[in-house]
C-alpha cells in the first residue's frame, strides 16, 4: 500500500524556483493554501516537482471524479483529439455535443423533456441559468442564500454570499438579488432549534422577503446548492427542499439547483438533490462532469428554453473533447463509482465521528457520500468558528503528505476522487489524526491568501 513520501523540505528546491516565477507572473487574486507545486498525478496520488508524493483528498477541488489521469479518460481524450478538437457548437453541429446533451437530459432529476446549454465552467452555467430565468419569466428579482457560492463572474458573484472578499471592490453588483439565510442545522439562523430551521427559513422568505421587500410575482427564481460547498459543506434538513418546492410552485418561481460541486456522483447519487426527492426546474453542472476537462452545463425543462438564437452562446462550451470525456465519466459513474462514493463516504464519516470523541475542537462531521465537512471550533458548546486552528490542521497535514482544503469559515473538506479505496482513506485518516495531535503543540503556518 502506497503512503506519502516527503523527500525534501517543503517547499523543495525546484518548487521554490516555480513559486518565485509564479509570484512574478501569476495574478495575485489566486488563492493557494500551501506551497504544493504539482507535476503529475495518478489516482488519488500527486507528485510534486521535487518528487515528493502526496495523498490527495481534494480531487482538484472536487473536480476529478475519476481521479488523476484515469486511463479510460486519457484514452477517450486522445481518440477524440485525433478526430476533432474544436469547431464551436454554437455555430456548427457535431455528434459529441449532441450525444452528451441527450445523456444529460436523460439523467437529470425529472429526466424527460430537457434541453442543455454548454459553457466551460460552473460560473458560466450559473450565468446562463440566471439569464434564462429572467428571460423566460420576465421577472427582475432572484433569491439566493447566505453562504452560497455560485462563481466569480458578475452574475454568479452577485448570487454568491459566502465571503465579502468575493464582492469587495467590484460594486455595484447586478441588481435584484436578495439573500436569505440557509437552513444550517448545526448553526441554525434566528437562534432557533435545528428541528425548526426549515420552517423558519420558509417563513422568512414568505413573510419578510415577499411581504416587505419584493412581490413574489416579481421573483424569477431561487438559486440554491443542495449541499453548500464553499459555505462549509453544509447539509440542510431533509424536509427543506420539499417545503421550498411548495413555496416556489405557489408563486410560479423557478428552482435553480446548483450541482457544480455536489453533483456528478459526489454525494453517492448522480445529483445531490436526489437525496431530497425534489425535481428542480434548472440544474447547473460543472466540476466533476468531465474529470478535469473544462465543461459546464445548464440543463432546463424544454418549456423554459424559449430564448431565440443569439440570446446566449459560448465559443468553447461543448468542446468535443470535453464532451466525449464527460460521456466516459458518466459511464464510469454509472458502472460503480457512484456506489463506491456512497460506500466510502459512509465509512469515512463513521471514522471521522470516532475522532470527535478524542478531539474537542471537532464540532461537527457532516456530509453525504464523498462530500464531507469537518467543522473546527473553539468549543462545542458555543460552536464558535476557529479558522486559525483549522488552517494549522491543513498545514500540518500538508507537511505529512496529505492534501486537504478548507471550506467555509472553519471547516475542512474531504472531497477525494470517487475512485478512492478504503486502504487509501485509512492512510489519510492516520495522517489527519497526526495533524490533529500536532496542532495542540503549535506549528509553523504558511502565508495564506483569503479565499
């Protein structure tokens, strides 16, 4: 069984050279948690430019559903590149794009009578959903949730509500976006019991937003993540989306389900909203859809796609290589990877909850499938965020050869490739516990940039 192997100080000599060039030439807006300069990857393993081997529990920020350099993904890309690399699906026709659209129309919740718009990223998918929602309904307002992250382009950024730094310096944002509390059972809004959080949020929308801010007949859509990603890997109560569906149906408001991080098998279902037995009107997809190749998709009920030619387009969206890789990714998901995500996720959550017994600063373990958040707190009673300790844990894990990422104010996310095996999780858990032990003694931190 492979284990991480750290041969040099971190960063190593070659990594330092690349970091120096990065500082000179790369935008400082990028966020880097620690100085990992990656050269190659295989499965859940990463090798840096100095030959150090790391166990990757990030999957490129929940992108690499099939892991690094999956041979079937690589072969699919090579075969397609021999035929056609680009032609622009917004101006021409080619089978790969149509085949993938047909498949997505088949697998999204609600299935029949769906149409697809392709872009290159989750932000583009959400921009398309925002434009379509307003175009179809002829309504100016949309609702989104505090803690949400929908992307960094102007429309997507305006929908987001996870960190003020995402907005700082970019005002005015697009008009007509109203943010409401997300139903977080661990830290419920309004100071209520977690058992009442769904009703409280619905009541806030209906009796505060609709009665004091905007008429519901002017609201085009409600955007949501079925499990918040950037917000802290927050899982809402099981009854929330059913109650939200009742509310939106009453006023003919569209439900836009952002599955960019939670979708494509990550939670042990093809789409996370399937855990809640609700059919949204629009679904946005990216990240895991094409195993690392750039692709985003907005899938909507056909009756909603009533915009005319030229209303929206994307030169590179629906690239034939990305589309064929996405079809292969879906095939692999349907043939075992989704099942593995559910099984390995259940195992990982149980092991992490065991660790809670020994570490008082672990306040909560939550998630579905392989989308799991570990909340780091100052004390369990107050549930006060502890981002400094969280960052130290991530740093200590990196020093030991384990790649992890933060999520939200003080959570650590576990989002490994859906190919991960129990033995690999055991190694990760062993190193993670070493990192937990080490933070009590202090430890050097890397210089961080605000995410």
